[in-house]
C-alpha cells in the first residue's frame, strides 16, 4: 500500500481524493461517502457516495479532517493540484476520449507509485508518470527520442492484441506518442486504440517485410506452434493445450514469445509451445539442404566449369524482389549470381540449386541451353561488328 497502511472501518465517513467521471453517476474530488465494506484486495475499499457506489484504493480516500492536508501531498514528481499535460491519447477513456495535449489536474496516486490520477475536466483516469509533463515542457516532449524512434514517427505493430478494448492486429500502423512505464516501452496511438508495447514489438514501415521469418529464440516469426498448457485467464477466450497458433515476435522477455491463435493471442515462454510446422522459408531451406545431402556434389572441375561462366556481383543496393530460392531479401553487400536469362539470386542459393537441378528456378530453362544461347548471341554480335 502507498504511504503506509491506512485503516477505514465499515461506517466511517471518508472524502474522495479522486474524480471518477466514468462511473455511472460521476464522483468528484472532495465528495463525502460512507465505507460499506472491504474491496477485492486489502488495499481496496467500497464507498457509498449516496448517488453512486464504487471501489477505490484506500489511499484514494481520507478522513474529512485530513482533506486539506492531503490536497497538497506529493504525487511522484508532481504535487496534488499541479497542472499537467497528457503526452498520450486514449479513445477508450469514458465519458470522453483523452487526447494528446489535454491539460488536467493531478489528484493523487493511482494503483501504484508509478501511476497518477489526473482530472482533465471532460474525463479523468490513471496515467503513468512518464505519460504526463508540465504544460511548459509539452513542446519539448514532442521532440524527444523514444528508444530508436522519435515522438510522432510512424511505426507498425509486430504483434496481435485481441484482449484490448479494440483489437490490434499485426501490421497495423500507428504513431509514437511517448515513453511507456520503462525505457523498454513505448506508447503508440493506432487511431482505433492506443496502447503500450515493447520497443522490439514495433518497427518502421520499411522494416516490416524484413521482420517476416526473423528469429524468435528457437523459433521464427511465422512458425506454427501448439500450446502445451491451459490458460483459463486469457481473454477474449481461454487458451487450451493443443491449440495451434503463429509466432509473431518476442514477448516482454528474451525467453518469451507472442503467439496469435486466431481467437486469442498472448505471451508464452519458449517451453510452453512446441513447433508444429516451421515457417515456409525454413522448410524450403531444409528441402534444399536435404537435396544436397541426397545428391553429392559433382567433381570440383565440373562445378568450376559451370560456375566460372556465370557472373558474380556484389549488390550495392537492395533488390526490388527477394531471392526466389530462399525468399530472403537481397541486401547491399551480399554476393549474387546472375544467370544468362538475367534472373538473379544469392550466390550460395543458386549454386546449390544448380548442382541439383541444372535449371533456372523461375523459367525452368536448362543452364546448358542458356549458355548455348548466350554464346550464339555473342557470336552474332562479333560477326556484325566485323
């Protein structure tokens, strides 16, 4: 409990230190009520304010004789009564949405010392202390760095969240608003919903495609996995052992991952799931590797005679399309080999493919035939030049 344990007995008169605009009948700061019973935990109390009844934290009410003193108490880096500016928005707030830049009054601590209750007039609620600032600091806060991003920068979600009031889907675009509860968290406004995520659970729009197939511990994004545990507490539906889902990204720790099961999504540890079907990229790599094992390499002189006739280049810019063998991006600095048909692939990928197939993976033309065409064209050009 905050600031020591406070005891309120059933029947005691108390004064509210918070405003509750989202209750069916709003309660304002300073309103008198009667303690009816304990709440869900030992830190909660149910208070009857006559026209309204609800649960508050015990530190959010006080004896009427203490109200004036508590009205100037310290609340994290602020004091009760300080005017602050919100650095985030939340359309889920009631009765009216919270907007970035709204100004309000600090009332007291929220559920923890990391949270404060702010009354914005049209709405009230709890925010993390990192999500508000003094009004004179608001313009500076609009230019701060949040991890690798800047406030106002566009990002895309790498995970699905189905238990939020409005579901978030992988790939949804949003705008960075401020720091979250820790330096590893970021608050993102996705338009239909605002929420806190880990920095590694979002990316810039131009990085989104490259995240497909990336490593998540022993798994890859896109791997199909099966749950080994039951979680009745998951929402909107419980998770059951045997349910199949898709790996999306790391969870909040290095030994956890986020899995989308379609009807529900959430974080599990690596040991809570088992691989069911690997990502298509991984399956293709396994097939290619297996083909090489089943069909040993030809003699060195045969390999050299084929490959020496095919040009190798070091990429200076990213390719417009991925390598069609491994499906990985063609990135600057990588070695690539171009076939006579002008199709280009990673050098290592196409070399392994040609050892097995001897044909272009895309147009299915024999390499020997392509080389013969190339020599014929070169001969014609030489004759025309002479």
